[in-house]
């Protein structure tokens, strides 16, 4: 007596046959082909595989092979694009970047330090608090009402007492309320020189000279430093 067909009763779909057996491993083209050959070897000679079902199974095999080839090409393209993106990120080292963040750097000379932030709406009261690395508040700036959008101010690197603060990294906190005392959402920006790029998180992370480390997705603007002028 001939062995029973591999496919279930009335089934002409090899993928259905495998799933009916409780298989959870994805069926690759080699497994599909082996299953098809075994089906042909074990079919009843008096009841050969129906032509239309056989053609359908061959079409399934062809589609599976094409899909796997496409996935392989897509994986290759994704790896190439990731490599290009990483190379472009590394090329940013040495450039001046504006990113989302709340740290600024003072050089200790009393030079002005830019502070940028964006208000989601009109504010009636806006306060900028500047803290040193120890967490101590060194300066509080009351800016009053501001329009919605990007605001640019300059901190003179001095404390509330008028003393020039030492070189270092400072944290900027901006709070704002509207005319009824409700908080206004604030997003902050900071500018620094990109000193390095790391990829240990699976995506590029930029390191700035002010101590901030941000994903490249937080990058807002890049300015290439001007070459030094030489006197003739």
C-alpha cells in the first residue's frame, strides 16, 4: 500500500500542511522544496498529484524564493544606509551644532553665552534659572512676557551679585506661565562643538564640548567653523 500523502486530506497548500503540524519555525525555500519532493515521493501512483495543485505549489515556491531574495537585498541596503549615516555623523566632529538640550558652556572670561528656547504660546512671566555643576543657582533672569516661538537671550556669565562665573558647564532651566498662571510648554536648545560620536546605543549619539550627549535626531543646526584668516 502506498504511503499516505504528506498534505492533509483535501489540502493542496504546503504552507497550510506545515502549519497544521504545529510548526512554528518559518518555512524557508529549502524546507519548502524538501516538503514538495517528499510529497511527490509519497503520493499514491493511482492518484497522482492534481496538476493545478502542483502548479500552485510551484508558484508558491517561486514567490517564497523571490520574497527571500528581496528581503536579503533590503537588509543589504539598510546596512549600507546605516554605514553612510554613521560616516556622515562622524564627519560632523569639530562642527558647531545646535541641539535640543539645556546645557551651556562659559569660558570664564565674562563673554556672553547664548541661551535659546522656544515657547509653545504667549507667556506673561518667563524665568531663566542658571545653575552650576554643583546644582547651585548662580543667576535668575526675569524676562517678563514673551511671544510664542523661538527666544534668544544672552547670559553675561555673571552671578546675581555681578561676579563673573568660572569656566564650566551650566544648566539652564526655563519656566513660563500665561496670563492666568497656567504653565506654557518650553523646549530648550543649546549650542556646542561636536567632539565625538558614539554608536553603542545602535544609533549615532553626538557628544558636545559642554558635556551634553544627544541622539543625532535632536540635531537642529550645524555650522562649519570658519578657517582662520591669515594676514599677508
